[in-house]
């Protein structure tokens, strides 16, 4: 393991690293405000394409290298463009743009991971919209910490003769197995209205909070 010692004082201190099997490395320590060094272009996409006649010249290489330094931010953005539209890596403003494109309403009060998961599964949500499975998926994405379940009260009406039989409207029940506030209940109801099958009625049943035993 290498040892280190500090010689001198103030901003001009020198730190020496020594060890068995290693050379001696002396680093000058400095403090205070310093400009960030300019990053060198590592792509060399222009320099590598120069003919050997120009690549052998120092001026041509330095001139093209300066152009690469100016174009590097643009090239870097183009290289990372697919990740900008990936729900797992997209910045927040691009995430909001994706939600508008896909017709998904994001709840900004939710953690960013939940919003990314909603965008990621937007295609599946749109494909299953208007079904029991689609409603369950929408509720699970919008309320990940709330235990919600959907029970369908479907049925079949048949007639042995040619007479028309009136059937009751299709309906279902959404159960919430934990007490939640009225604001959460209203948000759940809005989500159900948005993703429920058309021409169906529903009931939302929320578990009542447990009553405290009377004090003796």
C-alpha cells in the first residue's frame, strides 16, 4: 500500500505518494476558484476521416480538432437522443411531452418512478382500455400503495321464446381494502370513470376506519 506525505503549507502544498514497487508521484495541491478544464474530443470523427495528406499536418489536425470541440455537444445529444425518449431515462420535461403524445395524465404528486412506469405501460393501458383488466391496471398504476380490487357482477339473460327480455344494466364494484381520505376516494372515482367499460355502472366501497374503543 502506498504512503502519502504532505510538505509545505497553504495553497502550494505538495503531496508525495510513495510505496514499494511504485515510483514517486508528487502532486501540487491548490485551492480556490478554478475554471473547469476544457474536455478534449475523444470521438475524432472528423480527424479520422481526413486524408493522410492533411492528417500528417499539425495545422490541419488542430483546425479540425477545434471544429470537433464546437460540434461535440451537438453530436453527444444526437448520440443520446433515443435515451431522451426512453421512459427510464427521459428528463422530466420530455416525460411530460411523452405523456401528452400518449394521452396519459400524469400525477405530479407521485414519485418520478411511478410516472415513468405509467408512461412505459401506456401502450398496454390503451390496448386494454374499457376492460376489467385495463381498469385494474389503471388503478394499480395510479394508486400503487392502495389495495384496490374489481369484482364484476356480470350475468347472462336468456329467453326460451322469441320475446325480448329486459336485463339490468351491467355494473361492477371496486373495493378498497384500507381506509383512505376523501381526496383519494375522489381521485379513484375519476380514474374509474376514465377507464371503465362504456355504459356500465359501478360502486366504490371503501373500508371504514376502525373505531377506537371507548375510554373507561
